[in-house]
C-alpha cells in the first residue's frame, strides 16, 4: 500500500476514534492550571508553537501533562501526547482519563517530530503535546530549525494549541516561550502539588518579554 494511502487511512481512523465537537475558534486554549493561564493571558495560543522549558529535573512538566489530561477528560476533549522517550507513566492517572488520550510512544526525537507533523496536518486535536524533556541534547541539536518553522506553518491555520516540552530553549519559531522555574522538593511529591506556587518566566517572541513570578 502506498505511503499516502496509509496516511489517509490513519487520518480517517483518528477522526473516527477521536471525534471533536464543533466549537468556535478562540485565541487561547485554557489549561485549567490557574497560574499558567494567568501568565499566558488565558491559556496556550492556538495556531502556534508554545515551548515550555523545564531546566530542572523536578520542575513539574510531568505533573502539567497529567493535569492537562485530567482536564481533557473533564471537558470531554481529546489530546495527543507525543512521547519522545517513551517515558510517560499513565498508571497514577487511572483508566478514565486515558480514554481521552492518544499516546504516541517514540524513542527518538526525530520520530517524535515526524509524528507531530502528521498530527498537526490532521488537525483533529485541540491540544497536541510534544514531550522532548528526556531526549538527549545531542539528538535535539540534530533537529534543524527548518523543521520547527514547518511545524509552525502547519499549526497556524488550526484552532489547536501545540505545546513542546524541552529541557533547554531550542525553538526559535515558538510564538511563546515558558520556563518552569519551580523545583519540587521530596516532600512535595508526597502530597497534591499546588500549582499556585509555580514560578513561570514568560517570553513572547513577538511583543516583547515579560517575567512573571506566579
């Protein structure tokens, strides 16, 4: 079967498996994480790349993914998680939220970027997450900036938000850059995480720079 036919079949399968309600396009995708939505003027920008950088191993990016999935379940939406190092642990979430997740398990950054290209072309998800936090700096350097510009162009006409999680800032075409400055202690892991304590540094590629401690 030609590759183009396989892609069409996959798109049809995605549309059948993850139907989306028809809603009016808005500027932002509200995450439900109060400090993040406040810092980004209502949520992640739609039709654009948002890069969320976690410089510390315990910055909380995994908890943010879990919170986004929980919200998708409550709102009866679907999200796509492209897992660059097959590191996502679904067990703590239980079975119910996983019904709202398309989990693309990759082992290399190159595979993950190709998967993002496919899902953005499909345009079937209100939120697409590309998690590259655990991919090595060496393989991430091999991703040309032209690949990110191509993904940005794919995202622009969509009413979807595209969130890329990285360890270091690397996407020059990102419309919005976020940095998680908070570092969770061991004691924090033993209780529900309070997202109100997150410190977020927000940088907009267009429109200047502002730093917010939330």
